């Protein structure tokens, strides 16, 4: 079937239509362009159909499927990372720079002030009113011009028809002039643009500034020395004398020559007392600045070398306390204050009985090692002292001449508030130990004393005198309370030390010069409960354990320290220290730790839980070989001990970590605490030494 020639048909069909010049050439160019595009399209499809290999950069990280599926969450906050966080402002109220916590976190990236106005706003209405006035003015001007043109056309008739048509066009309703007078109808679907945004409201910043006039200041500097202080006192006395003269002149005479009344004036001593507290605070501040390195060691230093010593420990020297007027005396007693743990009392006397003289009672504080807080000179040497557990201002003191006295830190003056005399039953030999006891039934304070005359006496503070009661008399054969008249007096045993049980109030131990220790009771004054053949020389100290109710320790000049169970006549532990032992003390934080001092100047610290055979610390603590250590005491709460010697010096030491080591807790178990743990720790050691029948009992 022959294909009809469309071009010819089209030509015939459109023969009657007017041809546009250049149409044929345009159609041919279009056809040629389509053919070229078809060729290019085919060529690109072939390239696209071929497989393309992905090209990876050499430093691209290869991730697993799990890593590709992992979602990394990023939290966007409203805080500006570039906002400063350390803005400070000067506070005139506190006179210092203070940081500002509130910082503006808003960051402006782009600002464009547009000319668009919302059509419903007040500003849009004002603009609309202004545009309406302008349109009315333009309409009035156009109307005036059209009237002038009409007048001209009426005078000069139009020659051509075109002018008539133009004039007629102005009168048509659809002409531009008619549209001006008409108001355009309001479009119903008008697009109203509104910018809607929300942002959290930041509290407005308010600066409140208050400034006052600074007080007037002046710089003052002067040197303080002896003669300037003396001149100041002289000037003060002169002022007082002038004031007295002025007051005498101002007083009027009354009753015709009668003696005139003179107002009492403060004396010089009263003026000095005003400055006592201020001077004491200033002295303590200067002392703390002077010994600041020692104070830092006391608070923070821990000997790191203990980690490499296994079980051994050391003593770190801290403050050294001395008083110039007490250099010739020996330290005969030490006692801490249980309420003010930085305060301790020192008794000074002499153990050389051929050189007896005056004594001294001093109170030192760790806050001021340069000078004593209280000084009480005594006519006889102080041999022992004890601070009351509840009434911390009361101190009982025993003297070499056999007297006992009670000092009160609240009372002014240097005399004791109570003192025994020959009429009130004082001892006839030196008093070796005193001990406060709980108040009696009438709420009177009382304490006990022991002396070389063999008497254990109870002293009661009644009103203004000491009332004594003999509790027991020590003899070589046994205890005697009161023998019949005319009977032969038994040989007296000299008591050298004693201590009361921590839980059982009526039970106490007494050490004698013959080396025996007697267990006594307040209720049985005619006999001993038990007698222990403890030492071959005088028993210098005997003390009950703070935790275990059955254990006590004793020391003697026979070089030994012994640990006892009061239910067994033989010692549980015996330690030979190779020198005469002056004193021994239990630690208040562990039932197995105690310290002893010897006459060769060595401090021995034992921990039975660590080593049952020898001391874990043996340290020489005095400079001179002739110096002998006399007493040692543990601080109630701090890991500190104080040691006294025969030259009047008291030295404080800090225990290293190995000397106060606590047992390690097992994994998954908490370390038990409390006195029961300490009792169990000591009981475990004693059970290894007791016989089976004693353990069962």
C-alpha cells in the first residue's frame, strides 16, 4: 500500500491559507534538531547501561554492618558554646569580684529588616489610609484634565474619527478612567503571610547595684619593744592619775565639811585583764604561723615508707613543750583533757628524793606550744595528777609531801580550791597516784589516792574542805582496815600505782613497791580479792585495758612489761625491754596496741595483733644519752602520743600508719566496727595462750 505524501496533502490543504515567510526553514531546523537529540540519547543510554565501579577514597574507614546500623545520637542544647562562662563583676557590697551565673545564650546569625507589613496590623491600616488619600488626589487631578479636554473638543470639533473614538473611550465603563473611581472588590482567597515562631523566654537581666561610701582608712605602723610598752604603761598611769584629780575637783562638798565621795576607779590590773584575751589570741596566731609546717604534718602527713616496711612503723616528731622555769624538774605526770583534746596537764617534780623542792602544774595546748596556758607553782613536787572526766576544769593533784589538792581552772589565782592537811588526814609519804571516781549518793565529787604509807584513801569534796575515808591499808601479809588497839602493827606495803576497772566500778588494782599487784574491792576492805607476784622490783604502772574487761598491763624497773588476765595468776605476755620501764599506756583506739618508755630514751610501741613477740616500733626520741623518759600518754582522738623526760621537756609524736593499722575486710564483707570487735580481737589472742579448761571457764 503506497504511503501518502503528507507533505503534499498538507500543502494542498493549506493552499488557501496565507503562508508565513520563513516557516519552512524553521520546520526543517526543528526536524534536524530532533534527529540529533535522538542520536545523543541513544549514545548516553548505552553508557548508562554499562556497569560502573564505585571509586572509594584511600582514607575511607571500613565499617562493619553493625557499625553501619549503629545510631549516633547527638543532643542539641540551647546553650551557646561560644558564650563566656567566666564573666565577673565587682561587688561593692562584698568588696570583691563575683562571677555572674546568668549568661545570654542567644546567638544572632542573620538580621534583615524587611519592608513587609501584616495587612491586619495597625501600621498597615495607617499605610492604607495614606495610599487612599493619594489615590483620591490623583483621581481629582485626572477628572480635571478630562474636563479640560472635553471643553477643547467641544470648541474644536474632531477632524478624524480617531479623536472621536478616543473621546468616546474615556466615557466607557471599562476604561482606565472609570476604574480609578471604582473600588476594587476584596479578593476572597487572598494570601495572608504570617511569621510564626516560638522561643523560650529568657529572664530579663536586672543589674542591682548598691554603692556606699567606703569607711575612712589610715595606715599605721609602729615597732613594739620593751621600752615602748613601758612608756605606754607609764602614759596610761598618768592619764588615770589626771582623771582621778579631775574627778576629785568636780565632786562637791556635802554636809558642811564631810568627807567627799570618790567614785571607785579601775586599777591597773583590771586594765590589763581587758587585753588578756586579745593578747592570748594574738600569741596563738603568731605561734601557729611560726609552727605552720608542724601543724601541716600533724594534720596531713602520712609516712609513705610504711608500705615498704611490712609491719614496722615510725614516730614523727611534732611539737616540743618546755617552760624555762621548769628545766630543773622532771615530768612526773601527764594527763589529757577528754573534752578539749588539744589540752593536756603536766606535773613537774623530782624523783631524786635527796633533792626535793618546789614543783609546778602546767597546762599546755597543741595550738600554742611556745608557752603554757595555765601555770600553778606548788610548794612541793607534783607526783601525780588526774583530770575529771565530766567536770573538765577540776584537776586532782598528789604531792611529794603527802598532800592532795584540787585545782579549778575556772577560779582565778594560783592556789588550789581544796587541799588536805595533817588535820584532815593527809598521807605521810609521797602520793604516787590519784584517780577521779563517780559522784557519791549526795552528788559530791570524790577521788582516790595511793601512797607509800600503804593507805588507799577516798577524798570527798564537801563544801570547802576535803573529807577523807581510808578504803584499805596495804600490808605484806594482807589487807588490814582497822586493827584492834594494842595489837602489833603489821609490816606496811608501799603502794606505788593503782587503777580502777573501766566497767566494774568497785574493782581496782594496786601495785606495790615490793613488786606485787593486789586486786581489791571497795566493799571488802579487810582482804584482797587476788594477789599477783608480778615483778621483782617496784610496780611503776598498772592499767586496765580500755576494751577487754579482763586484761590489764603492768611495768616495772625490772625491765619488763607484762600483760595479765585477772582471772589467771600468771602473765599472758612478758616483754623484756632491756632497760628500766618508766611508764606504759594503752591506746584508746585498739585493744592490742600499747606504748612503753624506758630510761634509755626509747619509745616502744606494740601491737599484739601484728606481732606477739616484739615491738613494731623502737625509736630513740631524746638527743642526750643521759636523758631518761618518765611518762607516756595517748591522745583520746588523734594518732598522737606525748612523752615526758627528766629534764622537764614534753615531746609530741605522730604515729605512722603501720602503728594504727586496722584489719583488712574480706571481699564482699564490710569491716565490723565497735568495742565488740576490739574485745574479740584480744580474746582471740588470749584463747591461744589459755589452757582448755580456762577457755571453757
